[in-house]
C-alpha cells in the first residue's frame, strides 16, 4: 500500500528550530515529487513547496521562499520540512503529498503534522 | 498571481445534485484538480485533469471545465459527501494554486 507517514505533533516556542518528516512506503520514492501544504487553523490549503527526491531539485511558493527549507534523505525514503526560527504565525497543520505521475495533482497525502508555536 | 475563487458554501438535500464552482481567468485552458477534506482528516483527491477519477472514487463525482469556470458535480448526494472541497491547478508563475474551499452541507 502506498503511504506517507508523517512525524508527530510539535509544540515549540518562537525562535526555536524544527524539522518535521514524511516517510514514503509502497512505491519507488525517487520516482515522484513530494510537496508540502500548509493549513492554518480553520483555513484553506496553501502550497508551500515541492522537491524531487531523485535529485533534490526544489521549488518554493513565493510566500514561503526563505522561510522554510525542504529536503530529502533517499536512504530512508523521507522528505522533510524545516524552520530555523519559528514564529507564532507558523502554527498550522502541515501535510506532505505525492505528486501524481501523470498530472500536477497530489494523489497521496500524509496524515498531517500539527505544529504549534507559542510562548 | 493567479486566483481561484470558490463559493464559501453550498447546500443540497440528500439524493440531489451538488455543483461546486471554481472561477479563474481562462481556467478552461488549464487542468483543474479537486480535493475533498472531511473534518480532522487529510485531503483526498477526487478528480484530476478536470474530470478523471482516481481509483476508488465513485462515478457520482464528475467534473467539467470551460471558459472561466470549472465545476465539480456530485450526483445523488449522500450524507457522507459532506466536506470541504478545494479546487487546484498548476500555474506557470505560482506553481500550485488552491481555491479558498467550499463547505458542502447535506441538509
């Protein structure tokens, strides 16, 4: 079964760093791009960025460029999203999702990681 | 930046047909995808490339796209269809863009 399993919920203070992860299973990890999507409490979906696990080519939404870093570790079939200095406004659910091979849609989603940033 | 506009809410009685629109400039020239998100759950892809259904999605879900409006149509609506629905597309400058979402209420 194709799955994306995300790391657990995090509670952090402003200014702290954080890295959340998304482990793929059930398919060839390097074949398909992996995206990250933010959903702030009670709000809609926002595309954060996307990475090609094969060569680590990365693209970011202009809204998130410079604010987060997306990376992969092919050895453990895992994509990651990280912050160097969190802000309260980073509080949200973050989903990873696989890009469908034949279309620019996301066909498999992780269960989400809730990130709470509060002093 | 490219903007996708959805109605905040749509209501329909069980057994009737729900239509959820997604407006965008010349959206008919682009491929539109639709996601269903139930409370507390991750989104699920229900249509891609305007009208193709992923495996496991009922035939009751269909789509169309022309001019400045794409439409998700849900026939014979069931209580279990109650959810938020998001349209999405890929745009050259903005990459992946989502609509604001529509809450479907089954009366």
